[in-house]
């Protein structure tokens, strides 16, 4: 009992203070975001690898597999005819409550099976499953086929989630893919980068290697010799696929055929690192890289290679161009859409840019009221946003997309965000960039 109570206390502390209820006219609770990030030790810690294998249940004619990049299935047991429990464990702990899962199922003939997703006692089921027949086209499993276990029926909080779920799945000879969010492993991300590079004649380069030896790739959009630069990154945290989708739309708009984008690219260079944590993504991690560390806590110590590569690039590029980075954006996902800028008055190379940009987005999307949660603590600059501003003078923010935000609206937010940002940057564009400054 002591272990159980401590685990539930940990979960309670994880969620405490993250929600308050909105104004009376909005019946939904408004996600208040996370508190300030604390400095932690970012030296590598041990992780536990899942065993990659196929699980065959001959008595049912059913099989499961986690033998593909992005999968997460730690173990499975048969609990009855056509009934199974899959155990989902994190790479290490303590860890953010983002239990990732992905696996494939097949059967000798068409049949229905029940699959229970089981998590450690300190975790909860977070992501409603996406289903696919090819690993590329996805759709949500119908709510009627999901039985929630251990959820408070009276709660409407976004973070109020069940202890586990039972999924009723139709399977057959062809594989059925089940994933916490649409699968976007490094192979698919690299495919997108190569496609947009070829279509839009962009630059594609490699910053270096991840801890496990995967390439950290970067897109270059615009005039490479420009002194006016901005940075875009995403997927520091493996499960945060909706943020990645917003980043794709944002980048495709800047690289697009509109007159606005063409004029912007004549004077600006945009550097994009779409996949900051390829090891964590391909290993099916809940949060961390192969070093067992949250990369978005390592932007001061730089003990992990992935964020260190970006830091070294920024410094090198400023020297090479004698230029400045004016804007940096880090795409993430959380329980609901939210923007995390620095507070007004904590300025960099283009004061007021972020709040003017958010106001422009609100105006451009009728009826949209962005959830903005500024931070007034710049140092220690352990997260990307703070580091971008403190060390390079970038006006910066974290752009979080909700887990369940409609995908068409995600793309709209990415497109509108890019359009409004290009307008502002062009309107304020300095004639020369000069030597980069530091807020520190």
C-alpha cells in the first residue's frame, strides 16, 4: 500500500496546478499550462529497451508485433479467448505522463479481439488510439469501441484520464496498426523532408548524429547568405505529433508559392530541424532521448548531443553571416492548444514581435481566442525558448498543440501563423543585422 500511495501522490503532483476552470461563459475548463521548468541533472541516465519481437497466439490465430520504428509494446499476455493485455512501460522514470504505444496485429481470418492497454500505477491512458491499414493513413478508433477503466465519470478536466482501456478491434490477414497518435517515425519525417526539399528546391543538410547514430537533419529555406534568420524546431518529445503537424504546415507555407512567401525568402533565411529526437521517436519513448533525458531541460548544460548540435549551429551561423536570429519557435503538444511566450518586457532583437504576432493570428482566424501563458523567468535558460532569447536575442516561444485538436485546424493554425509572421518580419525588417546580441 505504501508504494501505491506514493505513486498516486506522484501523479497528483504531476497534474496539480495545471488546470483551473475557465470563465462562466465557457463550460470547458481552460488548460492553464505548466509551471516554470526547474534545473535538473541532464547527464545520461539508464533506460530500459523494449524487446522487439512478434507475439503469436496460435490458439486464436492472432499475432502482434513491435518490430518497426516508433513501436511501443513492452509485453503481452493472453487473458482469454481473443482477449489480451498489453503492458506499456516508459524508458525510465520519473517521467511525464505521455504513455506512448504502437503495435501491429494480424489474424488468420477476420475476427474481433479485445486488447487492454495496461500502464504503470503512476500513469494514465492519454492518447485515444489511431488505426491504420498501412501505417500512413490513420483514423481514430470509434469511441464505442473503447471501454475506459478507472476514470472519474464526473470530471471534465482535460487531464482526467482512465487507468487503462479495453479496445475492441477488427483484425484480419492484413496488418492492423494501432498507435497512440498518427505514427511519424524518423523514416516518415525524413521522407517528408526529402519531398519538400525536391519540390521547393530547399537546402537539406545534416547537423550531426544523435546519441544512437541517427542523422539530425536540417532544412534551409530562403537566401542562405542572409543576415536575417529564424529557427524552427520540433519533436524534442517523441509522442508530440500534433505539434509536428503544425510545424509541417508552418514550414510548407514559408516554402510555398505565394507572393508573400517568395518575397519573404528574398530577404530571410529559415532553418528548420523537424526531428530533434529521432532516437526517442524510433524507440517509442514517452519523453526522453536515448540518454534517458528530457532534451528540453538541457539547453544550458548541453549534456546531450541533439540540442548541443543545434546550439553549436546557431553560434557558427551567426559568425559566418555576421547576422542575427530574430525569431525562434519550438513546436510541442500537450493537453490543449497553448502558447508559451516570454512575458512582455523581456525583449530580444525585435521587441514586441511575439505578442504582435499572436494578436495578428487571433485577428486572422475569426472566433479564435489563443490561450497565451507568458513566463516571466528567463534564467536559468534550460528550455529552448529561454535559451534562444537569452543566448541569441531571438524573440521566441513554445507553440503547443492539443492532443485532440482537429487536424484541419492544426494545419490552418500553422498556415496562418506562418503568413502573419512573414508579414510582421518583412514590415520590421532591419536593413542590416550586424553583430548578434545576447540578453545574458
